[in-house]
C-alpha cells in the first residue's frame, strides 16, 4: 500500500533524530515560557531550556502524569490563550476528575495528518467507504478518525456507536469497506451479523478494520478477522497526547509505527522510572513535540509495550511499539501475585468452544482474595453433553493456573449473557474496593 508521507515516514533515522532534537529544544522553551506549571518544575530542578543539548537529555526533564492534568483542571496547563483554542475534549472522569485537552487550528491540522498516515498504513485509500462506530462527543476517537479519513479522501459514515442492527444494515446498504471502532464492539457487531443472517463474505464489502481505544490480543484479532472477513489493524493514542494518531500498524501487522516526527517515545521501568533498552517491556512515556494548546513533557501513559527500531517490510523507517500488553494500573494483585487481564484473555481464547466474551471478578472473602472468571461458551458447546463442558472447565482452570499461578473459580455462562459494550469493554470488576 502507498505511504501517505513518504518524506517523513521513510526518513533516515539519523535525520529523524536530528529533527526530534530540534523540536524537543523548541518544545522545552515553549512550555517554560508559557506554562507556569512547567516553569516552576524546571526551576525547582535547576533546569532551563538550555539544559537540553542532545536527545538523551530528555531524561533530565520531569515526568507528567494524569494527576498533573487533574490538579490543573481545567485549563491551567494550556500554553495558549483561550481565544486560540478551537476545540475542547475531555475524559469521562470515571476514575477521578476529568482530564481536559485543547486544540488550536494547527493542532487539528496536525491531528488530521497523523491519522491520514495511520489510515493509509492500514490499507485505506480515497476509494474506500469508512464507517466510524466510535462515539462522537468529548471522547476523541470518533473525531480523530473522521479527520484522517477525510484528509485522504475516503467517504466517511459517522455512524457513532450503538444501535448495532442499524450499523450492520448501513454496512450492507452503503457498501462499507472500512470499519472503525473498539475491538470488543467489533466482536459484538459480528455476533449481531450472525443473528441477522448476514454473511460478511457474501453480503458485505468489508476489507479493513482499524480498531483501538483498548488493549486487545492476537487471539481477538484472529477472531475478528475470521468472523468479519477483513484485515484488522491496531492503532494507538491518548486524549492527553492528541487522541488516536500516535501510532498505527501497517498491513504487515508487526507493531504500530510511531509518528516519530511528532511523538518522542521512551520505555521506562514503571517502578524506578529508569529508561529501558530496546526490546525490554516497560511503560510508554511519550512527549508530543508539536502540540500548541496542551504541550506536555514526558507523559506517563501507564501502558505497557516494547519499543523496536527494526526494519519493517512496508518500507517505513519509523520505530514501532508492539501491541499494548496491559497497563501498570490495571494490574491485579491477587494474594501477592501480579495478574494482568491480558494473560487471562490469551489463555481463554486458546480453548475451542469459548466465545471471546468474558469478565473477571475479584472479591475478598474472609480476608482472602478470590479470582473468578465468567466466560461465554459458543452455541455449539452450550448444547453439548455435560461431560464435554466439564472437560473444558478443567482445561481452562489448569491453563490459567499454569500461566498466572493461581487457582481461579470458573463459571461458563450461556451465549450472549455477558453485557456488551459499544465503547471500551468493562472486563474487570474489582469488588474489593467497596470494603
């Protein structure tokens, strides 16, 4: 597939690093001059914009966290007067005070460019009809994709989320070739397709799916591609940084290419904060180099991944991040053992007869943590003989124990009984928080 911005996306890495350094120096000066929060931080650390002489000097700079945005709610981290801000987005605030982000006209142009690259890498061209099944509103996902698709000339259907039968009907009637939503909602759409008697291979024109906004495994990818007859790619971003647009997979599906001219990525040890070497799993720390309204220094994403500069067969020279492997803050500590939901998901989806819908419930009984997993079975297994179901239960329990070292309580439930989400899936319910 063609590369959207050949000059940037195939730039020699030496030149790319020089560009990043020039932008980093400019960014530090910009934040120092225009954001009192950063000026006070740097002054307290004995740093100034002149302290940044080489790219590695970024490690001298302080981290920024989500709490910093909340503490400066709503606009105290903005670097430009509100008369220059033309768009405001915000998080839902379900885990605390909302984080608020702003965009100047230049920021919106940047966003469109970043997304155009990601869509092109995922196979989209101006011949496509793209259906966006993200919600439109304070959430950045729908708008970011909308801008990128229009920039490359694709026809956009702003379907938003929900009313899934209508989503399927639109795909059929309008000849949708590209679907954009969360991977969990894509699976729900696939289930509704089957219930409606729609065969995607026969009745639809889907070719590509660009899915993001939540971690998802290779098993989920295979399930989506099989059920929807399309090629599924991953993309990554955060509202605090720009929204979607930080990185995205090409059709090689071997990691997400970072838009490195605008985002400087580090991998750190989440406990010590020390930088890790390429190939080591750690927390993504990202500095947006071009933002005007909300410039940030070394933003701690809490997302876990691996950084790679290895060559990609697509021809792009930009570094990649591997699929998000969980978050530092959704790690469950069960009886002293670190457990990531992604580990449980991978184990479940390797078992034949299990549907890709599950829920993890953590509780505490008599001061002992209890881990319970509810997982749907397929229609075929639900109507199978009891002996077969017992065998599946034993297989899953043993597999999970081998991976996470904890015996879980397993409950196989009927098909379509676990609540579906049109946005990010609610995979974990931790009841220990109520005590």
